[in-house]
C-alpha cells in the first residue's frame, strides 16, 4: 500500500492495457502514425512508440517504412485463427476464392509472407475429399507454392539467406539445393505462377498466383491445393490460368492495373 492507503500502480498491467488499446485503434482506424495513435489514446508519443516497437517485434503490428504508419500484423491473424476482417485483403478476396473453389472443387487460399513462413489469411474449401483447413496456420516458405512465388520476387541475397539456413527436407521431393532452387524460381518468373508437388506433404500438390499492390509489388498469393491425382502436369495449365485470373481480380480490387 502507498502512504495514502491506495494500491501501488502496476506498470506492467498498464502497459498491457495500453498495448491492447493501440491494437484496437489500429483495428478501427486502419494504418496510423504514432501521433494519430497517441492523440486517439491521450498518451505521450514516446510511450506509443515504445509499445509499437514491442508489438512490431512480435509481429502483432507492421510498419510501412516509407510512410511511417503502423497496421495490424499477420501474427494477429494466427492468434485469431483466421479472423478475416483484420485486413481488408481477406475481405476483398473471399468472394473470388469461393467462386474459384466451387468451380474447381479444391481448396483456394490467400497467403502472405511471415519471415521464413507463409500464413494463410483466407480460405474457401472446395468439394475435394482431401480439403485441409489451413486458415491461420504457418507453412515453410521453401516447400510451398506461395512461398516459392514470394521467393521468386525476392532479391538473390534474400533467397540465399533463406537457403543458407539449411531448410528442412519434408519429403524426398522437397527442393533444397540452391542451384535447383534458382532454376525453379526462374521458371516461376517466366510462367507467372508457382507449383509444388508433394514437396511439403506426400499426396498434396498446390499452385500459387500473385496478388499485387497498387505499385505492382507481390503482397500475397492466391493458392489452389488438392490431391496430386487432381492437380498434376495434365491439369495444372488450365488450373493455373484460372488461378491467375483470380489473382488478377483480387489485385484489381486492391487498385492494381496491369500496365502493358
């Protein structure tokens, strides 16, 4: 007790309360700067900056380094096991994913990069008997179609850094050799989509097409996954065309217009 009989203030609890308040502000206001958050909560900017830095280190918020604004991070998607409204990408993409899943009968996901992993932030399940619930789950970047797509648009140094960590060989088909991987990524760039066959799980194949931001950068991937007897060399060309069409629609909804 303090000299005036009141309980001492628990600063750790206060920090947690303020951190939660910051997340609530970002969830309701959208991307915001330190000053905007501080004004919304009525607390000092230095306190907001310190808490944002902690939240960013755990992936709960992300910063647009060019604009200095913060937004909800994809770790929050994992914690919420797929609460789709934390980012407007999942809201914009879901009807298109549902349409494609109904047309092809397999699972259509939207995934984003999270370090050396990819995280599924939206999902539309088709009629396949092998449909798997990926929502909110992480998968290794090097052994997934979405991950290959992201790596195909990284710098050579970024790719080398990932491969230098000796990524796990999940099946006999997982590609980990740098030379083979470089050739694989070049093929992804040439054809516009990525594909995997039993590289993460035996019996499972997947295709990924890009979702682009206004400036053309690949910010996410729309993927189609299913059993190898449905997704294989014979079916991939047609399925990939449909998937890239879906990716183009989502990108257009995000404001991207392809320039010839």
